[in-house]
């Protein structure tokens, strides 16, 4: 394989960023250069190497087999060089972490001192939807995301860290008179629902998983796009909802909520720790931060307390 001269390291860096993001325009934005410059870097590297790195399709860049091999070989060296720079500058650098509002508030925020210590500098916690956060991570606006959606985009690496179990809960009065027989579904569907969105995404998933069909007759008495607010409304007696077990553990223990139905296996939602490919391995601070996040999420989601 032709040797890439030292002055072409910028070309190699542009290629690797385009490979990871799947887009020359995204690579240009992340590197702070123009798209024509990024494209010229890739073309120049192809000319130096003597083979094509990407197939250009209407859907975007598709890496060739040789490009994949080059990326694997180059990544560890370029990332190591960048890590040397980071080691002198990452102390005090801001690290951006994304997650669902309930997870950030209930799981991550109580451990901010540990997160800051692991990151070696300030931490910014961002709340939002998983798909939005994964897009922001891919574009370089976030550094780490705890996602309920499995990452599939090129340039992202995700590891499953915990399974949330969802339980159907309501204030004690809604559980009075409920049976365990075949008519329980009809009884449950007469209870009003406090939903996350108008299309009842969490309730629909619970019904399909547990009962094998959609909840055709349930009605939403309130819609609140925050699981903590849903919990408060349900505790107040507004109706029922399906919530992560860790989020209602204390309320089930003190009796302010009851489980309205107890299937043999409750619906599970896998949480993933997601970073840009290669960054956790290359950055000591991100590696340490990822380890702390993984530990506190596992402990909070799967046990009574950390």
C-alpha cells in the first residue's frame, strides 16, 4: 500500500471523520473546514493510495472494503495522536452528556460530583429524545448519550448497559376490585391513562407485549411528556400509566402506587451507552466517564439504591 506522507495527515483525518459520520459535509462541519475542502482531501487521499475509498450513492457515502481496512488501521494511530493533545488540554474541557429527562434527573444528577471527577472538568447534562440525542452525538454536539434506542448510524458505538422493566401502576383506588381473570383487560381499559404522548406509545407497547393486542378503548385523561410528571399525576389519582420500575420503586414500597397487573415477564427497554466510534478508547476522560455512567445506571435501574 502506498505510504501516506506526513503532510497528508489532514487528508487522512478528513477521511476517517467522513468514514465515521458517513458524510463529507458532517466531516467538514466537525473539522471546521468547508465541504469542498473536505471533498478535495478525500479525493487527494484516493489519488495517493490509488484506489477508491467511497461509493457515492443518493443515500450518501458507502465505504469500500479497502476504506474499512484503512479506517481500522489509521484510527488507532490518529486517535492516539489526538489523545496526546487531549491529555494536556482535556482537564477543564466541557463534556456533554445526553439522556431522557427522567434518567438525567433520577439517575445521573445525584452523581454529578462523580461525573465531574471522571470527566476531569465541567459536565453539561442535556435532556431530550433518544433519536435527537443520537443525531447530536453523530454531529459532535454531544460526547456521551444514554439512549433507549439502539444506535445504528455509522460512526456511533453503543453498548447495552441495563434493561428497564415497565410496570402498570395507579393509585390504590384504581386497583380495588380488579380481577386476575380473562376479564382483566376490559377492566384495565376502563381506567383513564396518563400518557407520554397523544398516541400512547408506552401504553401501546405495554399492551402489545403483555396482552398481545393494541389498547383500542383506553383514553388519555392527560398527556405529559415527562415520566416524572406522569408519576406525580398517577400518584395524585389521575389514572394509570406504564412506568420504569426504578422510577416507581419507592411509591410501590410506601403504598402510594400499586401494580395494577403483574405479568410473568414485564416489558423491557434496553438502555445503551453510546459514543462516537473510537472516542471512548482514545480519550481517558471519556473512558472514565463512561465507566461511571454505566455503573450508576446499572445500580439505579436494577437495584433499590446505589
